[in-house]
C-alpha cells in the first residue's frame, strides 16, 4: 500500500490548458513540483469549450461515467476526460457537460455579456468535482482550491460532504486571487447552492454579496489554510484574512517564487 501523501488540485485554470491569470502557470508548476517531491498528485478542472481536446490529447474515462449532478432541482450528466500533464507523470481530469461547458467562451459571450447561468455552472463544477473524487475512491490528504469558481468546495466539504469518508482526513487550502469580474450571481445564488440537506442558507452567509470578492471570502472562510495568489488582491480580503487565528496563511511572494512556501504548507497540513 502506498504511503505517499495525496494532494488534489481543483482549479479554474491551469497551464497549458487554460490561462486566464498568471496563477494558471503557478498551478502547473505546483502540481509538477509536488509530484517530483514525492506527493501523489491529481488535478481537476472544468473542460471549457476553448480547451482543445485533440491538441491536449483528452480522452474519456469510461470507468467514471454515469455520474449525474443535481443542481437547482435539475440533473445534469457529468462526463470526465483525462490528459497527462506535459513533461510530468500526473493526470489532469476535466469535467465536461454540454449545457455548461461546451460553449466557446468562458464567462462572457462575444459581446462581453456575463452568462446568466454562471452561478449554476459554478455550483455544478464544485459539486461535480467532489462527486468525481468519491467515484475515484481516492481520499486526498490535501485539497488545494484555486480560482473563484472553486470557492464553494471548502464550504461543501465542511457541510454538505462532512460525513463522506473520502474527505474525512482532508485539509483544504484556498487561494485568494485577483478579482476578474464585476458582475454578480443574482439574489438566489445561495439558495441554488444548497445541494443537499446537510447545508443551510446560514452556512453560506459569507457568500451573501454574490460577487467576485464574496466568492474569495467564502472560500477562505471555510478553508483550513489560505494562500494569496496575486499582488493585486482586494484590500478588504487581505485585511480580513492575512492573519486569522488558528488558520495558516501564506502571503504572495512574487511570480518568481520557487514555490517552497506551498510545499512547506502541504507537508505541514498533511502531518509530515
């Protein structure tokens, strides 16, 4: 039996597949560095329609087929594809759904209009990622979430999924990044995000403003540790989360960092 500590990266973006901010390259380097230092690594991200399936050699994982994700009283089929990260022996799993991710734009259409289903897309991705891990039967020691689209995952693990054995020993890290949109998810976002009976509206109070800053605030509130992934972070977030009692924080150390601070955090949380 493997004694390697397991780390799962759940990210909105990751080089070379999708680069929306500079942190996409950091996630790539972190995954490779974690793998090279003896951690067992897997990655999950959305399979947006702009990600070229042929170029990146994605193929369907048949053994993981058959998952349906329930969001806002509707069921959506989840297809899972996988690719090997270039120059590394580790796998990246892509969550695909025709309704949410097939379109050739990310969060805005050709005229820069915010998609009105971005709330549902976010909830689908977060719940789908956790259902995928359950299907793996692969209990992660560390789950590192990055990108505002992953922000519900720390909350779900501490509420809706707290009784799931696969997450029983998982520590969650959330990276607070730069704001990239000015729109909001609408007044019913929290109600839609209540994915099962183990989570209540009051649990998601930190998300109540339904905007980019609120997503980062909510993710950071529920995480076991916080990192800062940009030099242009909303001041109210740095003021609130730079030093939180009982919660490990890692400041942003520049784009030329060797990322040692992350590896030290992973090993610390994983109990090495």
